[in-house]
């Protein structure tokens, strides 16, 4: 996909070509070598100034992907460019067109990578679909000259300049993440943590917002280790790939400010438990985390686009109306359509009478 900011690098390279004039064969050889070095420097410089973000989605999350992408662009500085990769686990061509139509292509390059049927022998369920596990493939599927990438779940809104997250120093860590507000410690999220000699009170992270150190993942082939963990039968496996990553990488990640993954719950009592947990750890700062998040993450099955009484639906629709789905609303008719299959499943006789 060609757009203005992609062409900018070529213009700069052409300028360099014209500025260096050949004098003799030796000079030409020197020029060619110098030009190659300059091109690499320009390429690396351009990569450093472009934020790489990765989503994983099947067709059920086509609309939320567009909403999240628009929320990112809304808060980025006008001159900040975005390189967006969508690992496509089965999005229809119609919805791919709508996603592309939703995004300002003068500021964002969009790349779709098909990942359907990439993983086999991993236990799946209604909650842990194949698409969820595709984030493990990010280091292998992205171009090898990319060294860092931000992974985001599709059920969240970005409310702050994402370049602030991008510019956090990772050191030698494999990734950056936020502690899980609900699970909080390894002992609550990994059933057999003692077999791996992990301290029970060590922080357990939520995998919905991750900043990947791609080089570290590739060097250690982390994806293979995590996939092997998931394929092995276990008596209890609580949280899929998130559990596997917390088990195998428990001491290889750096904790982020919780504002970068403010995990929101729909029910009043559950949300209050969230706030209480934050207060226990962060004290007075917990109120600021709750009310002024950088990213708000809808972690429960009741999403704003699936629950007409969701307390955050107004905010979600504000960003939805920036997309090609503008005007769409989850109304009472969509509620009925969603519930009909369950009604028929409970009352097979009613299906025969239609």
C-alpha cells in the first residue's frame, strides 16, 4: 500500500544519490558502499520514528479493531506515523475494506497477515479461541528488521498519546506489561507454579497490552516454548496463553504504570473490587488510575458493543462513529437476535414451530 509518508524515504535516498558524483572507478565503489550505509541509516531512522502496533482479530472483532485503531490515531501527534499489522484469523473481505476505510492512510500503513489455522493441538474453548493464541506468532510474522512492537487486544480504547508508551526504555526485558488487577500474583494464576520454582507472590501480568522486545523473543524462540507449554495436557490450565507466558517469562518482564492497561469491569460490585485492589497497592494514586487511564481495557465478556447497558458504551460509540461503522448501535433488536440461538437450544420444539 503506497502513501505519502512511505514515499518520503525514497525522496531522501534519491537526493543522496544526486549529491554524490562519481569521479573514477574507486570513487564509484566508495560511493556505492557509502550509499548502502546511508540507506540502512535512513531505513533504521524511519523505523525508529514509526510506531508499530499489532492486533489479532477474527471476523467477530473486525469492528472493534477499527475502533481501537481510530482511538490510537485520535491521540497521536499529527506528525507521528503508525505502522499497523493485523493478524487476520478470518476477517471477511467486506470487513477488511471497512477497516481500511476507517483509517487515515496518510498517517497509518495497514498490513494484513493471514494467520488462520496456524496453530494446531492447542486446547480451544468459547473463551480461548484460536485467534487469542496468535499473538505468540508476532515475533516470527513481523518483518525481521523490526525490533519492537506494541501488541493491543481489540477490546480496548487508547486515550493517550501511544508514543509515550513506545518510548519507554525496555532494557533487556522481553516485554513490558501491566499487573493483572484481578489475579495479581502468580499463585492465583498458575496452578503448578511450584513445579517451576516461581515465587508465589510475584506479580502476574495481563497480556492485553504488551510491548514486545522482538529481538529477545526471536533469539530465545519464546513462541515455541510457550506453544509447547500449551500443547502439554494439564489437569488445570486457568488462563491459556496468558498463563503460559506468566509461567515461562515470570522474571523477564518489566512492569508498566497501570494506567497503560486500566482493566475495567462492568458490574458495580466487581468494579469496586478492582478499585479496592488498586487502592491496596497504589494508595491515593488508585483514584487517578481509575479515572484517568491511558488505555481502558474491557476485560469481561460483556463488551460495550454487546451489552446495551454497558457503563462505557457512550465513550465506545464516540470512537465507533469515527469508523466506517458510524451510527451502528447495539439496540434491543440486536439483543433479541443474539439471544435467539440460546432460546432455540433450550427449547428445540419452538424451532420446529417456525
